[in-house]
C-alpha cells in the first residue's frame, strides 16, 4: 500500500501463497478484493490493514472487479465469469465466455462490458442477465478496457495485444459505439489504467481540450519516447558487438602468432 504524493510504502499485505494476479478496491475505499494463483479470493479490511476472510476457489481466477455501487463483485475464470451478490454471498449470474476473461468495465450499475480471448467487446445487462450485443473492436484479442466519464459523455478505452489503443464514443441510448481515434503504441500491452485529466487554467484563459485528444496526445508522446529508447538500446548493442568482435579478432591473432613461434 503506497501513499500518493510521497509514494512511500505504508504497508505490505500478506495472505496469498502464490503471485497476486488482480486487486479491486471497493467504491467506499474501506474494502478490497484480491485473487492469486493459489486459487484464493481474499477480502481485505483496509481500515485495519488486514485480511477479513479468505474464500477458496475451485479454479484459477483471471480477474476480480467491484460493481460501481459495491453491492456486487465479479470473479472471472477461464470460460466463465461469476457475479456475486454481497448481500447473499451467492452467485447471482454466471455468463459463459470464450477463453480467458481479460477485462470487465461498467457503463452504469446495470450495463457492463466484457473482453475475452477474441476481437469483440461484449455488452451485458446485470438486471436482464444476458448479453445485449457485441461489436468488433480490434483485429486481435481485446486485453484491457476502461470507461471514462465527463458529465454525461462516456468514452471507452480498449487496447489489444497487438499494441493498438482505441477510443470509442457511446451513444446516449447505450446501443452504439463510434470509433473516435486509434493509436499504435508499438508495444505489447498487458495492463491499462485511465483517468480523466482535469482542465487547466492558464493566464486567465481556460484551455479546453477534449478528453479524446488529450489521451491520444499522451499516447503519441509515450510511443515516440519508446521508439527513441528502443533505437538507443539497439545502437548500444551494435557498438558492443563491434567491440567484442574486435577483441575476439585480436585474441585469435595472438593465438596464431604463438602457434607460429612454437
């Protein structure tokens, strides 16, 4: 547990016996759920900084996620995602998915998005307990999803393992997604966390930039930095290989001279 600002380590929570694969904080900030390769679901009391109880799962989980109100939590596995009710601690709804469950993101307390091992994003209803529709989002599997909301406007951020990040605009009736923009990050994305950047006032003039443009610009800057870093590493490797080759040639030449002298 880190403290923002100073980023100092405040506390380390120990309970899992294998690597922790996902953590989700309750909307109240008082509880947390964590899962790991040990097939355990640990509920944490963040006020006291210790585990509240442990649930043994029957298989290895892929993800864990609280609902916006915190009255449900999702646990994703290979081939299915189970939605639990906090009140009854029982499975309220179980949906079948193709392959691993990669990501879950909420549009509101009822509608949520699911990303699995295919290029499509699925839209589900918790109340109706069924998939409403899906749409082709990427050429390869969708790895991560995030939803950003500015007043009534919602933007969905999706990324794929092929390195592409896409921004989608959701229609008012929540029935259609429009592609706003896309960026090739030139890297294999394994995780994603997005946040809304506040508007900054400068010299009595408020600089108004759209959420989409800000995100795309940040990704482009980072992608350019990564390209420069990769180029620098390649140049250093090439220089090292040249030095090593010259050293090997000198060593071989000395060995040949010794043999001639003998």
